[in-house]
């Protein structure tokens, strides 16, 4: 079982590939990780070193992935934080080639665009994600704000969430971090919209917000899909995994998600 993961990399902390690789490996899935950034840490810290990788370097790494026939061997492909519009275009070209070369490849697009009502990626990335990556995706894993940005409509209840999901030209949508009109008090939901139905997975909302939870969730969904799980079972297992990590992170008073040892209990 092999997954290809294309997203950010940091020296310290658990976002992007640093949030996804170890849990995926611990679940028994090999990971070919391609970085789009090399940063000292995520931007919530007072200082930030490193940079978004040059598009030529990202393209060269992806050529290496193809030369090693990893596309043909992989069962799942994940994209996350892209870094720049030029990176986004190059990655979209790669995803299109990969899906053509391996029609059985499941593609999870995590459209890392923003949160808390704010777009925080470079100009042009949103358009590439919306027009090129989402239409190629087997499943898209936006948070509630990102779903609104992609669909061009507000999401306030389950009906509008289903409408927004249907507006995306993707195989299915896993909306994360959702709080809609009938979400239970003190809860947060992950909502799967696929095959004309919505399935809801609720957990208690904990009083912590470490970075990288969406990256971890997408990585775990990918791992369970790679192992042959149906999408609903993969989402259920991923939600449980993320919640277990957050419970342990809160108990330890940690600033970063506590991923080790895995599985978290």
C-alpha cells in the first residue's frame, strides 16, 4: 500500500506532511512525501524561517516520482498546502497525468485555502484549486469556510452544506470542522456528502485548536482508503483517530498535536 502526499513540510510541529506521514505509516501505509514548502514551523509562532519551494524544484521532484513508477504503484494521492500559484499549476498538471496513468488512483484534494473567515494563501491558488484540482478529485476535504469559498455560497445548515457540496464537480465532499444550525451544543462535525446522501460524524468540541488537524484527518482518511475501507468507514476511523490525538494533546497541555506513540488512546 502506497500513498503519494504533496503538501507543506516543517522542521518543528505537525502540519502538512508532518501531520500526515507518521500516522499513515503507523496505519501500515507507505508514503512518498513531496514537499511544497520547507519552513521552520507553522505561521502561528512569532517567527518563521524557510520558504515556499521554487516551482522548478517541485516539478523536478514530481518528475522523480513518475520516474520511479510511484504513480502506477500508489492507491491514493493527497494534495494539501500548495505554497504558490505556480506550484499549484504544476501540481495540477501532475495530478491530471497521474489520474490518466492510473485510473484506479483515489485522489483526495485538501483545498488548503483559509479558515476563520479569512483566505490565507497566495493569490491565484484558490482559482487553481477550484477550476483544476477539485474537478479531478475523488473526494475533497474542505473546512466549512473553504467549502463556502469553493462553492460560492454560505453554509449555515445541512441543506446548504449539501447544496454547496453538490456544486463542486468532485466525487464527494468531506466537510470538516462544521457547526451548522442543528449541530449539537458543544459539538463539532465532519460531514460526508457522497452519492446523494449526507453522513454526519460528531465529536465533542475541545477547548484547544492545534494546527494541522485537517491535515491529519485527510491523511488518515487516505490511509484507510488505501487499506480498502469504504469512504464512510474511512471517515469514521479518521475522525476517531483525530479526536483521540486531541484528547491526549489537551491532557498533556501540549502546543502541538501529540501523535507519538500511535495509535493514540
